[in-house]
């Protein structure tokens, strides 16, 4: 049993140290403009055009840079349901296995989730402050009540305990500030860098990032951008590199 446990821990150690694979998307279109290492694909319809470029895989996101132009004489709304994707494994003989599909991440929902997380973090911090205040008050009352009867060892133990509690309070505050800072940075990104629900007037354009889920087992990912009644398609081959 002892050797089995050691072997299991060794396997878990090795698996925990394995580096994550790296993914890249490569265009399957002939008409590609390369600029500073990025492939820009262009699709033009009668009333709109879409330019798309792959930026990179970041955590659970595929980040695409998108620009949309409205050439029509009416207002066109750009929104998350218009950014679709499908991922599949192509066997190369005409057959394939569909893996997943849907729409891009909704920035409005992400922003709501971040605000909810921030609200919970603030509420927890207020609770911690109240509990810390109660603990400090109780310690002071206890010290005053037993000041005359405490031995040197007991006073040292109480001092050590108060020091540990102070360190724990400082660590919790640091974690809180780091958490709120991270949430604020994420909110700023989703609020300013990602394409959000927008009404495009004639001859107007909008540009920004669109984030899609990662399908690790897929080797082909297709994106569709719906602008008004026109649909623009972009096909990429996903390559997986193991470090």
C-alpha cells in the first residue's frame, strides 16, 4: 500500500508538471492580407463588409479582431447573436465530426457576472471587517479582565495569537484588493475592447475584439458574422502544438 501511494503521488506530480498545449488558427482562404504576423480576411457583400483576423488563444477564449462596415442606407444592429461559430474534426476524406457551436461570448453577460462577483467580494470584505472588529474587541476585553492573573507565558501566547490574527487580516485585505483590481481590469477590457451591441448607421463602421469558446479537439473552426441580412463566412484550421 505504501509503494502504491508513492507511485500514485509520483504520477500526479508528473501530470501536474505537464505544460499545456498551444493552439493556433491558420486561414483556409486564398485572399489573405498579412500584417505584422496576423492574417486579415475580407468578406464583402452588397450592403456590408467584414474584416476578420485571428489574434490568439487566451485561456478559454479564441480572440478574433473584427471590423464591420455598413454600406446600406438603413440602420443595422450588431450584436452577439450575429457572431456564430462551429467547430469540427475533419478527417480529410469528406467526413467530419461536429464538436460544438453557438455564438460568441456575450459581453453584456460577462460584464454583469463581473459586477456580481465584485458585489460579492465587497460584501465578504464588509463581513470580514465586522468579524475582525468583534474579535479584536473580545481579545481586548479578555486581556483587561485577566490582566492581573495572566502569567508571562500566557501573555506571550496572547501576543503571538494577536500577531497571527493581524497578519491574517492583512493577507485577507491584500487578497481583496487584488481580487477587486482584477475584476476592474477585466471589466475595463470587456467594456472597451470587445464589440458590444451597437446600431450602425449608413457608412458607419465598428471594430473590436470578439471572443469565442475554445474547442480543443477541433481541427477546423468556422466563423459566421451576420450583418443585417448578409452572412460572412471565415474558415480556419486549428493546429495544436505540444511543448
